[in-house]
């Protein structure tokens, strides 16, 4: 298929009509990586930028990335949240080189150009030159030289940005069913408990796929089975958005006689197993149901996670064709009491770069990456649960959501 | 931000105490580097706190830890999980520890701080600097031997390469 946006030929042709098989070249091809920046990250997608709770006050900013593009997320004097490309309109230097802070305006230190918190250029050093010599010509209009803005949409304190003018609102992007599952988890004002960052030795898509791969969970991550975390009575399933791009995978346990949903009820999930101290497996039912695990993806690179009482958003940032960074923003609620604060810290032993049930995801993508580079035309297959993006109630033994990822990737890429 | 750094200078001259604390810190490093992790919990009191935290979270005053063991039993569970459940590419650490200072007495124990760097070598033979940072310790005497009542490892790094399974 030809490159729809630039007329260049796409560097790559999809071999089949469907998305149940993927050529390994998608993980190693540098031209495809560059095209992904244009067509996915700067294309028709909503990308996670941060949390409102990270920038509560006027002038608070944080820096982040959408694909390779460095981004400033800032709250302006009126309380509005703005997002701009972190690249000075003059010579392109990073305007903010610190990860976070509070500013009255944005000043590029290279030649001291100044922007307001909406990205408008408000000051140019030596604009009139010195002693009547040098400086800007009269036809230079500051209005034409602001920072590049992204559109912003906020849902339940999660801030998303898009480069695309034509995008529907975020809620329409992921659809009502998946909005409901975000709302199920983010029920109250959020508090950031901390950050993890993890370098994954693989192309970003291998981690994006891994999150949607509900098939591997009980096979690769043996902690569950070894320590009896998943009981045979557990149910669950996966849901896909109508587009197939986004998904939810969840596990739900059977009600027990002494469950009091919605009340402060702590239950150890592993009373009789091999852990000497099972407090990290305790679960306070705080969300009004018996769901123990809920992993939700927003195409291309966001995960919203509930694992017992460990809540987090994970943002995936590509760092070159064979490397990516995963940033975990670990959450609690503003009104957590001391016991809940302590429980969350303990449960977080299960997740993150050192997570007892998640650490394998840090290395498994690298194993694919190392094997994939030998032959870009050889292919993986994803036959579990059919060839399309059919949902699966009651079973997570399906690769439908991974196929949904590839459907989204092809639609964005025009490949 | 860096804990109470008040120093009592008379401890600098207590060379016997210093030698004993150094021996505990070296024992910790050797147990890890020689892959005798089953012996690690015994270097801690039963009620010990062991945390591995990034400097970023520590300095922002955020409580999240990479590893958080409240009691040596949780540390033992981490070792059990690593041996029986977790899957990762085999690798070893080599700790270098330095700049030990016994800062002051606290209760029946001593506050100490030291620096560390860890070279990680993978099974293919490649080594890299995996982490560096500082240990903030509370050390107590139990039955005539020194033990960690608290060991907080603050990592300068923000990004963990691939995964963290062996205690820092
Ligand atoms: S590059 Fe920013 S002012 Fe020159
Ligand atoms: Fe996984």
C-alpha cells in the first residue's frame, strides 16, 4: 500500500489480509520506526501525558514524551492544562530540561526567548538589537512563532494529548465500555505514590502486545501459581473496543461468605500457601466488586492497572527501534488512610520493575527482539482464540487483543 | 531529604565498632554477590525494614519503593520467589561499598551511611554498571552480633535496566 500522507512508498507491505501473523521486521525496521512517529504518535491517537494530580497548581509543569516528541505539560494561570512540544521555535532547544517544576513563564535558556504557559511567544531577547543595530526585522510576527500545541483531553484526572486536529474526544476514541472500566478504577481524586521507570531492551510494540496478551499471564508469571494467587474458582475475560485498538482484561473471583463488597474488608489471597508473610497479597475491596486484576490498554501506549490494591498507569515511550522505556506512575487515592497507604506499598511488591508477578515482562520482549533481528521476513503467529478481534467472555486464553493492536497499527500506518 | 545527618563525632574514633559495622556490610555484599541469598534474611532482625527506592522518589518525598520488605520474612519470600517462580536471565552482582560513616546512636543502635556501586554481569559475560547509590542503615546488636534493623538502599538511577530481582 502506498504511503497515504507523503506519497513515499511504505517501507513494508503486510503479508496477509488478517492480523494473525506478524513479520519480525516490524520490530527492527528503522524506516517503519520513523513512519510510526508520524502516523501513530503524531497521528490519529490520544497519548497519555500525565495526571492532573502531578500539576495541581498554576505554573506546575512536567515533561514527558509522545513517541520521540518531547512534551511540556503545564497548568496555566487560569487553571487550564496545556501541552506543547518541548522545542523552542528559535533554534529548537529543549525549553524545559528539568523533569518537573513550577514556573511563571517558559524561558528557553539558549537565547532567552520567553513563552507564556499556553506556548505563545511573549519575549525575544535583544528584539530591537543593541544601539539600533541588529535585532528583528519589522515583518517578524511573534504570533507566528509559538510552541507547537497539542490538543488536550482529560478523563478522571488522566491527561491525554493529540497532534491530530480531527480526533474525536477521548471518550469516543476508546468507547463507552472501556471508559466505564477506567471509571471503575479511578473512583476518587488520585495521589501519586511514586514512579518507576524501566528500560526494556525491545521495540515498543513488543511491550504493547505483551499487555494485550492475556494468554501468557499464568504461563510466564509463575508467582501466581507457585504461591496460589489465582484460585481455580477465578473467572474473568477480555473486552475489546469496537475498533479493536483498546482492550480490557480482568480477573474476578467468586464471592465468599464473608465478603462485604464496598466495605473495608481485608482478605489474604494466600492463607495456606508458601509465603511466610502474605500481607502483600491482601486485598481490600475498595472498588465495589470482586475484580482482582484489571489491565486495560489505550492504543498505542497506555496501560491502566488494578492488581488487588496496586493501582498504576504505565506509559510506554519508544527509545529507538530496539529499546523502550516504561514509566509507571503508581497511584493511591487522596483519602487513603494510613493502613491503606501501607497496604498499597506492600502490594506494589507484586508490580513494577522488581514486581514479583510482573518482572518477566521486562525481559521477555528482549528475547523476541534478539531472535527477531535475524530475519525480518520470518513471522510470528497468533492463532489463539481465532483470527479476528472477537471478544472472549470467561476465558483469557486468546490473542484477540493482540490482533486488535495490529489492526490499529495497520489502520494508522496505512500498511 | 537525606534523613537526619547529625553526626556524633566520638563514633568516628570507635574503631572496634567501625570494624564490626564494616564486617556486617561486607557480609551483606558477599552473600548477594556469591549467590547465597538464603543467608540474607539472617543479617536482618525479624522486624527489619528493607526498602529499595530511587533517589527520585526519595527526594520527592514519595513513599513508593521498588522492593519493600516489612520484616525479614518478606525478604525470605523474595528469595523464595526468585528461586522458584521468577523467570529472568541469569546474572550476578559485584558490590563495591565505600564511604562508611557511623553517624550517631539511635535508641539501642547506630545510624550508618555508606555508598555502593553494583556491576551486573549477565550470563553472556557482559558487564555493566547496574546501579549506584547509598545505604541508609539502622544497625542493632542481637545476641552479640550486629544486624540490620533497617536498610534503605537509595538508587541514583531512575531507570532500571530490564528488571530488578536480586536485592540491591
Ligand atoms: S533556541 Fe531557544 S532561544 Fe534560541
Ligand atoms: Fe505479563
